[in-house]
C-alpha cells in the first residue's frame, strides 16, 4: 500500500493528476485503471472516478494489485543505435513499429544486458 496526503491547495485537483505527480513511473492510463478498479481510497472512501476532486488535507491510500506473471519475454530486435551516452540513446527504428512505454523499457533492459555481457568478454 502507498499512502499520500494532499499537503496544500496547490496540490489539490483531479485525483488521477495528483497520483501521476506522486508516481511518475506509472502511466496516467494505468493510474486511471487503478482508480476505476477500486484500488484508490480518499479519506477511507473508495473512489472510482479519476476526475474526483481533491482538497488540502485529503489522505490517500493506493492498494497496488499483485502482479501476474504473463510469460512475455523481451526479444532481440536488430535496431540501429545512432547515438548513445550516459543520459540518452537514439535508436533508428522501422517506420510503423509501435513503441509503447513498456516496450521501450524492455528494449533498454535487453540492451543493457547485452552491453554488460559484451563488457565482461
């Protein structure tokens, strides 16, 4: 469980936007699914509307659902790395290749494993 408090009126506003600022690694659509799925409580009341208005002093609890094993594995896709430094990587991908956030993370995980393997040899 994750606990948050709306500290002041500046932080108040839509529930989904507030949680997006507190959990920047989570996509706003995922946060909206958590809310609609009944995993978010404001002042101990279950809230299922992402646009629910928050006010200063509101106490939030987010119950993260347990993750299910999907069996999805990252695959080695031959992509050209045009530029890479410690902070950024530019990849030349084929036109039309869909790259949602999680796919990009899986690519980076595969790339970093590949680089660490090359460094060891």
